[in-house]
């Protein structure tokens, strides 16, 4: 039974045919005891083989555990595995041949390509078998049992006849010679070795030598060994000479047994580490996988390339820095193999021979960087090293990697790391790298308010429109425009609006005449809303950009919006602040009034502030409105510019320049053109009179004060005659004039009269600013009771005013006491 099951059986039955055999009788007895032990182990291996062949379909694979345990007891399996099987196994092989196949390509659902998972279930094959599973599963179960049997058999034979060297040769002599050939198939190569020749050795034939399988290291790591076929037929007995020679060889190897056992132990530990790593990767145990990977680095052990690749793709989903370290490990140990495989395909870089699939996955995983879990400095170092590596690659590799890396940089959450994207984008633009429409739209969708410096989004928008077939996605372009707030940078927002207008006209065919009839079919969600246009116009007014404000009006035209008061005001201020835009500013002011919007006092003041510092500009505006009569065409164009509001702008400019004479002349121009001045017009003239007094305070002649006060009284009389009630601004400017002129009592009486009026509207004419001014002036002149009374009449308590009055009163009393003491001392001295 044992002989029919085993490939090589040590038959320890000594034949005492000579004196030498008698001398070795004692050794033969020892061999016989050891053979009995081997036979029992072989029987257990055969029984396990037969049981495993009838296992159900869903059976856990035990290859990894059994192989590792058996290899720990075998010293020869540390270098190579030799499979010796019986050709007389009638149940599994009727032709006295056993083929052990190792699949080179694993299923797509498996994580590993060269190592089968711990649990395997293939649904691709539908061929039935006797065990109820598919043919593929039956083959794997049979393979697992065969491996277990061969490992146990190899361990048994190694203890008796095989040494711990790399190659083992067993020589035997038999009385019956059978010509046998050992065939080894590795991939597509077949090695054959003749066993003996019939015409030699006087009819004695040698037992076939066990040739070790010369598997290329690269193919072994790649799983390229597809099948190993071993054919053997023998039926002989070993003589005492062969047994003694085997014993002698074993005794000769004993001095190096300690070093060999250490090598075997390390090899077994490494095999166990690889098995644990495969298991942790398969179950996506990130922490354990990284621990085992670092342990192999510490021990300077080189893992299989497929295992490293699978580990990288798993880690890159969670930990980009660790995956970058795995790439370094890969390049250190396997770059020379990639260089041999690089035949000009796009899977490897042309300059560095680096594997692009790993770098593509790493570039995509950069988007997972989180400032809450990563050190910003380490992230900067990793990105800089990665950029330096890609810089050494050829242009084709950069075309593949830069778009992915750029998209990840603007998507990740570390603001300082995202700034590397700007350099990448400019490099792509300068070198004319391909930018596809889908990629540009994805890039535009990453726009955020606090990340506008990452890349020039306005250039992305412009390129989307310029590319043939490119269109702006409303769900991406509208948030991108909102994120440009507060619209103080003119170039980005101008380019964006121009691109949006071009895209809008291309989509809707706005250039045709009949297109206006189809505007009602537009989706409001695809349009820039009116509130956003108001905010953009405010930015244009702040920067004084007429280009931007005109684009706002173009957008309103295509969207069929009606201009709002805010857009009109920003338009006026924009042209007023731009050089050469004075005429457009007055035209916008006139259009605003035509559309039913009343220009406000703040708008008039903002307009006048733009030209108050330039007296020549004020004179030019005045001539443009009133005195340009020589050119009839210019007169017709400018006739509609002459209005109360435009003249008030001139009046306000003269008031801010403290020029009352020119201000009074503008009142005469209004009267000559039939324009009735309003309260603001009179307030500007009074303001000019007060500023004129303040400007001349250092003059010795004070007659101008009384003259300006009389002019102000005349203006108030004109207002009363025309039925114009004094407004808050009129009273405030008049009170300021009286306080500067030194007529504090008159100013106090006017304020008290208004504040004590029974009419609530009359009391509101004098605001807290005016009351504060009069109370402060009374405190300065020593009227502390009047100042406190006015302070108590204010609508709100102002602590600063009360502290100021108290401080001035204490200072006044201290000075008065000091002066009195000085006078009393001088009187005593004189007496």
C-alpha cells in the first residue's frame, strides 16, 4: 500500500549477501524503525488527501496554514519544493500522471493576483462536478489537498534520505531497469532529463535524479509559473550501499545544521509574514497591513511585488502619505523589473521607467488630505517630493498625471497645499497640455470662496467657452461667480462675464433677430440673478471700472432685467470716478431720473466727491451742462443733461471746496433756466458759507463772518418765500455756520426752539449731531448748565458728551481758583 502511494519509498530491508551488509546490520535496524514512522505519516497524508477530495463547495482553504506548518518542520523546503507523487493513484489519475496547475491569472474579484484568498468562491464557471461545485472550485480543492500531501511527504523523505543543500540527488540501484524521463514544465519551457541508458551499467538503471525547478525569480514573484508536471514510474528497492551513502551524506551535513536551521526559521517567519499580510489586505485591515509592511522593512525583507501593489491600492484609499512611502519601496525593489518590461507602452514613464498606474492612483488620493488628521508640514513635503518626481518624467507622463494631481489639489481641504495647483495650471497652459471639457467643468465645480488663489477660475471659464463644443455648466458657473465676491479684482470678473455672455448667446442664438421672441423660454435657474448683478456693480463703482459696469448692463439686457436704483447709482459713481467718464455719469443720472428714480443726496455727494479736488474738472462739468452753446449739436446732446440734480452736483463740489461765490452763481443759473432749487441746493450754499468762515479764521479782519451770516439769513428767507421747509441738512449747516461765527446764543435758541416744539416732525429736524455740536460749543464757552440741558434733551444718552462737559467744567473751576489765588496774592503784595 505504501509503495503504491509514494513516489520514492525507502525500503529498509537489508540483504545479508556480503560481509559489508553484516557490518551495517545495526544501522539497518535503526533505519527500519524510522521507516515505520514514515509509513504511518504517509498513510495519514493519503487519508487526508482522500478526505479533502470530497469536501463540499464552500470549504475554507487551509493551504496557507498547512504549508507554513509543514515547512517549519522541513529543512529542504526553505530553498525549493519538490513534488513527488505516486503514478499508481487509480482514483485520481488513471494514466499514471499527475498535473499540478497553478493559475497565472486570478479572478477579477480577488484582491491578490498570485495568491488565492483564504475563502474562494468563483461564480464565473458553471461546469458541474461530482461534489456539487464548479470545475474551478474542484480544481482548487484538489490542489489544496495535493499541496498538503506533498508537503508532508517531502518533510518525511527529507528526514531520511535528503540533505539540507539546495539540490538533492538520490541514487539507487535495482535489478529491473525501467527507462524513465523526468519532465518539468515552467511556463512555456519544458526540461527533460534522461534517466539511464539500456546499454550501460551492466543492466542496472539509476533511479531518476530529482532536478530542482529553476524558476526565474521575476516570474516567481509575478505568478508566472503556470503548471508543474511530474511523471514518474519506478518499482525498485534500495540496497544497503545506497542507504549507507545517504547516511554518510547526512552525517557530513550535520556540522552546518545550526546555521541551516536558522535560515529555515527566518524563511518560515517570512512566509508566515507574507501569509498574514495577504490575509489582512484581503480583509482590508489597514492598521495591521501597514504594521506588517513596516515589519518587513525593518527586517529588510523584500515582499512579493503583487502583494506590495495590492497593499498600495488599499492604503491609497485611506492614507496618501503611507501610500507614497509604499511607492518609494516599490521603486527601490522592483524598478529594474519594470525597466525590463517597458517596451515603449504608456504604462511606464519613458524617462524614469516608473509605473504610471501607481502615480495615477496617488495623484487621485491627494484629494483625501484632511487638515484635522494630517500635519500640514508633512503634506507640503510629500507634495513637493511628488512634484519633483513627476518633473523628471517625460511630457506624456505629465499629460497623464498633472490633470489628476491638479484636480486633487483644489479638492483637498488644506488651503496652503492647494496653492501648488496654480503653478501646475500655468505649466499646463504654457506647454499646451490637453485640457478636456469634462475636466475643465470638474475643475470649475471645485471653486470655493476662500480658495480663489488656487487656480485662475476665470481662465478656466474662458477656455471652456473657447474649446470647440465646450459649454458652461450652470450648476458650476453660477457658484463660481458668487465665490468671486466682493468683485474688487476687475480682470477675473470681467473675463467671467464676457465668457458667460458668449456662452449664453451660443446656446440661445441671441444674435438672430427673432431670438427676442424666445427669451421667455429661458430657465431662470440658468441666469445670473439680479442681486448678484447689483453686488458686481458695487465692485465696479468701488474700482471705477466702466468695462465691468457695461458688462453688467449687457447681462441685464440678455436676461431682460429692468435696472434697479442701486445699479443706476453704481453706474453714476463708476463713470464719475473714471477718467473721461464725466459725460456718461451725467447721462446715467438723467436716465435714472427718466426711469422714475430720484437721485439721493448721498449719490450727489459721491458724484461731487469724485471731482471736488480738481477745479478745472468742476468748470468743465459746468460748461458741459450750462454754457456749451456754440456747438449746436453739442447743445442738443447736452440739453437733457441740464437738470436740478446735475446742478446740485456742481453746487456740492463748490460747497466742499468752500467756494460760496460760485455756489451762489449756480443758484442764479437755476433761476435763469427755470429750475426751482430744492432744500439740498440751499443747504449746499449754506455749507459753502460755513466752510469759507472756517478757512479764514486766521485772518485779522472778521467782517467776513457777519457777511456770510447775513447771506445765510437771506437764503433762509428765500426758502420761506418759495415754501420750502428747512430740512435736517439745512439746519445743521446753518447751526455750524453760527457756531463758527461765534453766535452761540443764536444757535442755542434755534435748537431749543425746535426741540421743545409740540410738533413731532419739527422736533426731528434737529438731530443729535446738531444738538451735540451746540452743547459742545456752550461747554467750550463756559455755559455748562446750558450744555447739560442740551445734552439731556438728546434722544439718546451720549456718555462722551457728558464726560466732556464735566471735564471742561472741572478744568474751568481749577483755572478760576488758580487765577483767584494769584490775584489775592498779588493784592497782598501790593498792599
